[in-house]
C-alpha cells in the first residue's frame, strides 16, 4: 500500500489520502483484531456509532439540499 505525493501536492492532502486508503483496506482494524480480543459489544457499539454518523450526514445533506 502506498501513496504517491505529486510535486504540487500538499503533504497534508497526501497523508489524508493515505489515511483513507488505510481505512478502506481495514488495516488498523485487522491489526487490532489480531492483537487484542475485541468483545462483541464493542463491535456493536462501533457499528451503532458509524450508523449514527451516516444518519447525521444524510440528514444534514438533505437539509442543505432543501435550502
């Protein structure tokens, strides 16, 4: 996994792209699962938080679209 930094690109935006790629490939999640025991309740809570975040984003987008 790698990110190529273009000559005119800011290093922060390259790091953001790298972070998105890490999240997309679930590298940190896999690492945590292999190193530590994760309870099912923690996994459920994480799913609920992710769903709540999606709902907030959708509601905000729909409100902005109406105006």
